[in-house]
């Protein structure tokens, strides 16, 4: 089987590279122009600096066969596509999926509706209110301009969470619970990053004190349910869940039983109906925020028909190989079953160029060969000497995973693998932090809370608090 990937930001390039290492033919289609990436309504105003574009197009240079995305589409339209697999790394690549959706290809084929479920908070809220009777939807405030949001924040006496509609606008959770101080932090974010938050607008969502987030996910192929998982992630950069939000700093993922209570809450019948309308691989998750104060369950957000990062790598780490995951899915056989668990830690590149303060490129990444299966390189390329070095596109250097048949085994393997990585100026959250139960939102505290509530079961023999 030949594998094709369509990418803009390089999110799935670690998977493409891993497939190539396994001996498969892999060709990546790189979207060259930002105007071919954004929604139709954004095309006219979409821009990308020459510097950012050159760094982005250097991702995995010399490591995989990368060509312009349109060339990949032309190949698939011209040649016999049967037996090929196409993967679109994000749901906002639906315009590219539309070009070949009709072909007899294996793969995933996101739609515009999938993308809107993720970015249109009002649409998602109405969908949850109609189809998710167990989940509460907090009232949110929507804004199209920075000025109107700031005026509101200066008057309100409630604490809010800031969420941008555009992918580049990060979620911001204040680290204080005094309204004046918390809202001053959000105002600071809006004033310092106006373009990101005003691009598609933003919302303010009521802050839930000591909210414990759990993310159940389910995968289908041609409408057939394959497996479900629960992911528990720490998004904050610093140990103890302090500092700024990242995509995911560390996480724990394990397969669940489809009949588990959390899956009944997260995947009502409408999800199964939608899966039948989607060709190939269909991914659905709904993050759930549990208020420890009163036990109420709140809807967080959808990542509709796209993998989560790091969680996808953490899932793949529980398979014998990446190709096994795809081949099992096509055969409609579960690639994951209850009885395993994996953890991941994201490694950040903290180096900055002295003159420009940009993330440093051309820094050498060394590692022991034995960690290859659990090393998901990200911001890298090959230099003239064929060495793996940083691309300098962003600070996400790599993900390192570890799997096993118990939680302590998975954590042990993850940090043992980290010991096999050599990179100057790296940062990652510590093992002491991963196993901590000293702060309420730690991964193990949330895991235990879900067990105590009977939301899911762990099939492996482990005393979680004794790790």
C-alpha cells in the first residue's frame, strides 16, 4: 500500500516518517500557499511572512518525499487510486479532500461541517444541547472585536476563560481566581495578540473552579466503530499546570470499553449516525469538564474528524507499528483493545537566535536507536551532512512515548526513552510531575476521579496512587 499525506503545518509528518521507516512508500503533499489552507471566507486577507513560509516548507526536508500538494492530487486523479491511502492531517483541509473524495481511496476525508464543529462554538453548543442530555453547556460571551471584549472584561465580576476561534489563537486560562486580576490577564492577552483573537473572533467562557478535563475519543471506519479511548492531558507548559497553554505537554491514553459510562455521555446515537455518512476513517472526541465542586459535567470542545496531537502518537505507541493501525482500520478490526496504556511527553526547543530571537534552527538532534519506535520527531529536517537538525518552525521539537500493560510501566518507559534523547536546550515536564498527586488537576488525580465516578474501567492490575 502506498501512503499519501496532505499537510500544511506538518502535524502528521511524524507519522509519515514513521511509516517510511517501516518500509512503506510514502509521499507527502505540502500546501504551499496559505490561501489554499484557510477557509474560503478568509482567502482574501490570508497572509504568511516569507520567513515563516520558508521555515514551514523546510519541515522534514531530506527526510521524506515532499511535493506540492496539488501534484499529489493530480497523481491520484490520473493513476489508479485503488490500494492507496490518503491522510489529511487537519479537518480544515476539507477543500483538498473535496477534490478526491469521489475516488476509490482508503483514508480519511474531513468535511467543512467537521471543521465548523470545532471552530464554531455556537454551532457546537446547539449540537450538544440537542444531542447530549448529560452534558451542561455554560453560557458564553462572543466577541468580534478586541475593544468590545476589553470593555466587557473591565465591568464583569466573574472569572472567564479566553478561547479564540482561529487555530493560532490559544486558549488562555487565568492562573488566579480573583476577577479583577484574572480578567486583567485576559485583557493583556487580547492587547498583545490582537490579530490572532480578532481574526475570526473569540469567546469568553465561564471559568469552572478545579475543572477536571477528560477527553473520550472514538474511531470508526466506513461507519463501523473500531475502538474508544480516554485521554488525559496536561496542556500547561510548566509542572503543576502552571504557565502558558501548549497544544499538549504530556498525556496518558488508554482504550476503553465501548459500553463504558463515559462513552454513553460522549458518543450519543447521533455520532454513530454521522460516522455512517463519512467515508473511511472518522474520528470524534468531546472533551468533558467535570466540576469537582458539585460533580456536574460540562462540554468542553470537539476535535471533530481529526486526530489529537499528542494523543494520536500516544495511541499509535500501543500498536505494533503505524502500518498495523491503518491496515487494521481498513479491515475494520480494532487496532487498540482494553488492556494497554501509553503516555507521552512533549520536548520543547528553548533555544533562540541571539540576533532575531527566532526559534533556533540547525541544532543537532541525537538519540539512541533503541528509542526509534517511541520517538515522534516534529520540528526537524536533514542538513547537508544528512544529520537531523531543528527546522526552527516552532518550539515543538518532538514527542516521546512509552506503552505497557500498566500505567507505571508506560510512564517508566516514556522517561527511559527520554534519557535516550540528546538535545541542547530542551525542556519537558518531569517524571515527578507526571506521577504527582499534589495538585488537583494532575493526570493521576483526574484518572482516579473518573474511576471513582465509575466513568470507565481499567483492565490492568495497578494501584494508581502507588506509582
